[in-house]
């Protein structure tokens, strides 16, 4: 394809950078794809989304929507020939789709990078090969593996190796018998058994990395999960400079080891003694980075567009303190309809983002509110008030 060259024969690189007006492609039609579309369009790009749903959040704002499955070669061929570069909004996109597209256009992140994050067994092994710690764990491929597991891993958390997210495919287990029962309830698919640890808090770091190897990092985010789903992100995280520096360094090291291009998030456990353990990674923009739209010079979604197009990366400087609140369908259920948005927007610090989803269900991510302020204490205070208005988890 004109305007591309091969990097060591392994992948295509946009040379020169794709100019505004070019087509960028997105595999996936969820809210991450929607916010990517908006950011890319603000830079002057046109976006084509490939997603099987009729009314996907991203498809409704894209310049073009290819309604097809992710392994539909006719649609993939059309996407690859139309777009100068293609990315994805979720890590469980079939690897063969990325490989197919890579023969036709720039793909970032590359299929092998995404594949690492698709399997917890592979991911944890990769992180340890980088010299970075994880929680103690054992790969589980059979009930026999559970019976032979180190007793010190109990109580633990059994996690399906693939396709788990937002707490799905996970079970807390106190004994071998409970673990075997959970394993069988998952369909006896490969899993990891991870020791359950007493956590001080959870944090994440988002980095963007270009084809030239240059990388930029966002401030560390302090995250609270409720029921396995992210509830709030507070930025900057209330951790020591040492913990923040180590988290950023580990994330940069992982991105470099993957030869990653795009936006990458790494989530960490922080223990009481300051130990930092990698929980998991996401090869895409992340829920904990939504605050960047309103509180940083360059959002994570704009960075995604810049990276795939071969543009210089933008500044990650945070110009206001921020607290992001996830809005789940539970808020709609509790309100018996639309939550009181006028009351939310009566707070001048609140920035509302709704994802255009037509059906509100408990546990479904419907939008988020980012509260921005000149001090973290004020942002936290107002976020608490907003959460009470909409009934959001904190």
C-alpha cells in the first residue's frame, strides 16, 4: 500500500504520517470505539467501524459502519483496503482478524501484542519474564492441577485465562473443593489460580507509544472496583512518589518488551509494604483513563489516533485534578428511567459523557462523569455529591 513501509519485514508503518482526511479503522463498536471516533474526527480523520451490532455506540458516530462479524473476510478486506491504519477497542478481537488486516494496512497494536493480553497464563508469564512481579499464581488446565496446587495459594481467586473482564469469569475460592467446583462451572477451560492478597489499593498506568519507540505516560490513577467493575478513578493517585515512579517504569518496560504501538494500560496491586504487583494489562485505551478527555492536554483516545497514524504523540500533562465516576445501568434502574442529569450538571465541575446505549441493564457501562477541580480534595468532595445524585457506586 502506498505510504507504508515494512518495519524489519514484520509490520507496516505509516510513512509519512497519514494526513487528516485519511481513513482510520476500528474493530469494535463499544464506548471506547465511540470516544476514539470523536477524537480522531476532531483531528480531521474519517473513521470506519467494523462491528456486528446494528446500533453500536461507535457505529452511530463513525463516518462509516461495516456491519459484519470480526472474521468476515469480505468486510475485513474492505476495511483494510479503505483505511490507512486499523486499531481495536477490545483485546478479545480474534487474532486472525488482526493478522488478516496486517497484510493490507497498518495495524496497531500488532496481533502478537494483543495475543499476550488475551490469555492470563501467557500474560503473567510474559510479565515475569520482564522481571516484574505478579501475585503468586499457578496455571490451571485441569482439576488435577488444582489438587496439586501449592496450598499457600488458598484462599485464592480462580480466573478464566481468556475472555474474562469486569469481574466475569472469576470466583473467590477458599479450598481445593471450591476451586474444582468453580473450574467446572467455567466449563473446565484453562484458568489461573491467584493467591488472594490484602491490598492497600489498586492503581493503573497508561502509556502511549509510537512506531518510533517514543513513549509518554499519564499520571498514575487510583482505582476502586465494586463487584469487579471499575467504580471510580482518582488522579493523581494518592501514592508515594516511589510507588508512582515504579509503576510508570514497569509499564514502560512492558510496552518496550512488546514493541508496542498504541495505548496500553497496566493495572497494579499495591500492598501495605509498598510492593507493586501487576494484575493485568489492556492493549487499548482503558476505563481508568477516561478522565484524560477533560483533565489532560491530550486524551488517551487522541493518542491512539496519533500513534496509529504515525503522528507525534501529544502531551500527557494533567491540568486539573480529576475523579471519574462510572455510570452503570444500575443508576437507570434505581431512577426508574433517566437519571437526573440536570442535577448532575448543576455542579460546574462535572463533565458528563453518555455512550448512546439504548438499553440500560444492571452492571452495563452507560457513561461516566469526570469531576475536575483545582485541588484533589475538592474533586473528591464534588464527586461524592454527584455519586449520591445518580446513585453511582463509589
